[in-house]
């Protein structure tokens, strides 16, 4: 087995401090070490890397090209260690962290508003919520609970259907003509904003009306629905988005529906967790909360 190239944290800290101050003396003062101890740590690091990290030019210390490159990587490592330490310090001994993964627009527009009160009801559960666009991997514990849109089939996971959705075209009021549209096909003359996660959405919408257009796949493509919504609100074109994501903008008149033909999506929104984690208390509590929020939204006791 080959020897691992694993420098000590002290060596990395010494190198970073010397690189920041360009002085062994000031680095030693900052780290409460002797100058010789700092020099020794850097020398051992250079021996391991087989590259000089510093050079002296006219009595001044400078980073070598290798030193500059290594400093970038060391800063990332030290920053991550510091963040991880603060992360643990921020929790009490009884606190459990629940890692939640969600697609960006769903998380911002639906999930976050429905988490109001969860912390007060579950003070020992700390939510760690992150955005994900790619498929999640519950089985490798990258997340405890995930929200996703699809058919609700996921090997090794328990999937709970939350609700379906209707897709509607939306745009800024000022890009519509003064007179009402005679046909939905006239929308194809506008800029059709495309969402990367639903590349066939416009094609299916026109097809549902019995219409064909060569422009259904044309238009600027955005990674998320949130970006599509902002582009539509800014007057960049017409977006086809799930209605529940734009209810506020429709109510406030920031967006309008130019042709009222909602299209029922083939999939639904789901909450999922690993089958083997079904009885984990923090997951049970979160699932119960989300199911309660969905029932309240539907007006079901």
C-alpha cells in the first residue's frame, strides 16, 4: 500500500500564515510558535510536495508558482474545516440534523413557506436544506429526506405522493397585444421560455390543444423554473410553469395567463426517504409535518 500524502493541519496552517504575511516571523507570532518551528513545518511540506513553496528575492519572501497553486487548495481545506467546526458548535447535544434535498424552485416557492412553525414544534431537529437538480442518493446518506417530481418509483426508497400540478403559460401583462389572442397558436410567435427539466413541455401543451408548431422547442433555455418565472416577469417571453409556483404573481398581477388552457402534468411531487429509515424519529416527525401541511392546503382536517 502506497504511503498517503497527508500533511498535518499544523503544516497547512503554517504555510497559509506565511503565505498571507509573506513573513515567517509574523506567521510565528500569529500561531504562537517559534520562527524555527514554522520554518520546519514549511520545509517538511516542501519535501513532501517536492516543490519549493517560497523563494527570497532581495530579502523579500515570495510565493513560487507551485506555492500560489497550493495556497488556493489549502485555503479551501482550512475554510471547510472552519465551517465544519462552526457547524457542530451551533448545535446542542440533543439536536439532530435532518438533511433535506429539494429542487430549487420547489424549495423556495412551496417548501420554505410550509416549514413555518416546524422549528417551534420540533426544537431538537435542525433542518439542513440544500438545492439539488440531479437525482438524489438516499442510500448513500447524502440526504435523509428528498422532494422530487416524477412517477414515485425509487429503488430502496419509500415515496409519498404530495400533490399533482397543472402547467400554465404565463407572461408579463405588457407583452400581450391590446386585443385578446384569437388562437393559442399565436403564442408560438412570442418568445417561448424553455425549462431544462421539462424540455418537451411546450410541445405537449400545444399538442394538447391539437396544434402543431415548429417553434415549440425554440427559445432561451433556463436551468430552473425560478429563472423562467423571473424571465417571464421581466418581459423576456412566455413561460410554461406549474401554476402553484406562480400563484402570488398571478394574484398580484405581475404575471397573467395569456391562454387559459391548463395542462395536467404526467408526474406528481413526492417526498421520499430510505426504506430502512422509516422509523427514525426525526424523519417520522418531518414526514408527519409535511403531510399535515398538504392536508391543510387541501382543506382536509
